């Protein structure tokens, strides 16, 4: 029965940890949203840059 009595202090500490985890999850959500929005922008920008490079190469060939 020592297991449940050991878990009681952890349960008492959880409310403060839950508030901290809520703030961290908000930061993680912000980072996830920014990463999720940044990745397509980087991919599109890279594709445009690649297309511009190919167009410039074709302009230089003739």
C-alpha cells in the first residue's frame, strides 16, 4: 500500500504542473502553428527560386 501513498504528493503537485503544462502547450501550439505555416512558405519560395533559376539559365543559354 506504499505505492498509492507515494502517488498522493504527486497528485497534490499536479495542479501547479497542469498550469505550467498549459502555458507550455500554448507555446508548443504557437511553435507548431508557426512551423506549420512556415514550411509551405519555404517550400513555395524555394520552388519559385528554383523556377527563377531555371528561367535565368534558359535565358543565358541562347
